[in-house]
């Protein structure tokens, strides 16, 4: 019985650590507010756009050219099936940056893009 308890304890510690790491990688953005309740799914690729229009993925700040190169690499590594792309844009950012990101994703071949919003309290 004791080994089973040890395994369960290790699994709890593992999942607590992983959940905290995924929260650390999220950029602090003021997302637009969601008007209705809805379910948000996890993404394979999350693109952050801050209030000044800066693009970042996984904590790395990118310009539009390096962003395109990175997305092309990710898309090629996923055998052209990168199905879950989410744009997290600050509600105060200029739409030009969002349009550039969407156009770049379209040039790479990604057609389905979701925009993240904040759940209402």
C-alpha cells in the first residue's frame, strides 16, 4: 500500500509543478472581455501581442520576420497540421500588429486561428 501512496504523491507534485510552469509562460496582457460564458481550449501555438504591438512566443520577443521564420519551422515540424493557434492580444494594442500576424499565418498556410479573451468573473 505504501508504494501506491508514494506514486500518487509524486503524481500530485508533478501536476502541480507543470501547471505552475504553464502559468509562468503566459505574458501579462489585458485581454478583451468575453460577453458570454464559453469554453476555451489549449493551443499548440500561442502568440502574444502586447499593448505596444510587440510579438512574443513562449517568452521570446520577435519581429515580424523572425516570427514568420519561427512559425514556418513549427508548421513544418507538425507535418503541416498545426491545428490549434491562439492569438492573445492586449485589448489596447493597435490592430495593425494583429493584422500582420494573421497575414503571416495565412502565408505560412495556417487557416484556423482563435483569439483569446478573458472569461467574465
